């Protein structure tokens, strides 16, 4: 089991990372909440990890906090929820927001996440309610500002990240255009992704 990685961040393209640890490059997938907290390539990073071994693949998932990893591990124990869907859930909302949804039996918000239908949302509420009882999760960290070198590149990067979460390309493009109607990017791709996800969750 690989439980923690400390090394140099070589590449990042949401949700994928490449981290050099003693000359070995580890490929990881992270939630967008963790992705937003990452430094620029070349900096040192420390990530808590969860290693998944299947017959056809080996996957390593990284988390900025132990609480996010703990929630991920609880999510993949829910019937019908695999690592990819768990990562999408943790990308579409913070751990605190997810726990609030479960506590308030808020299926309406959960079904707006990619890959989460009514039945899955109901299972999440039932199976996660006891697991999160008494759980205290810190509020999401503030997202550092980042100026995009190219407006179009920031938009394309945001659309690519949304597609990786399970949204269809046309849907991702609509989500981005809804928050960047004039192609004016103030906070780079991270701000676009964050605003697009918030906008999607707010819609009724």
C-alpha cells in the first residue's frame, strides 16, 4: 500500500499529476479541490494517497488532506460508487458540502454531479449517514489566484478538466461559456472550473 508521496511536482493537467520521487515518476489522479491547492510544477508536494489495484489497471489517487482521503475511502465502499465517481463527487463539491448534503438529505444537489443519478444519490444518503456521524471536516482552503498565460488556453484547460469529471464535451463547453460569456478570464482555468461547478450545482 502506498499511503503518502513526497516529491517534486513535474506536470499537472487536471485531474492528472506526475510527481518525481527519487527519480521515479508517479502518476496520480486528484480531485479538483486538491488540484486547486497545488503549487506550480517544479515545487515540492506532499500528498496522502490511496492505491487501487484491479485486474486491468493500477491507479494511485492523491489528496491534500487526510479528511478528504478518508471521505474518498468511505465513498468507494458505497454500492455502485467506484474510484472515478468518488473523485468526481469530491471535485464537484468540498468534503464539507458533501457532508452537509448527507446530513440534510439533499439529493437534489447530489444528482447535479456527473455520474450521480437518483438511485446513487439515495444510496449515498443511506450508506454515508452513519459513517459521517460526528465527523468534523475543515472548510475548503482558499484557492490561490493564478493569471493565465492565454485566455483561450485557460478555457480549453477548464473544459478538459470538466470532461475528465464525466461531463460531455458539449456540456462542458456550455458550462464554461455560462461563466465566461465574453472570454475574459480573470483567475485562469482554476477560477473557471470552480465557477462552472458552482453554477451547475446551483441550477434547479
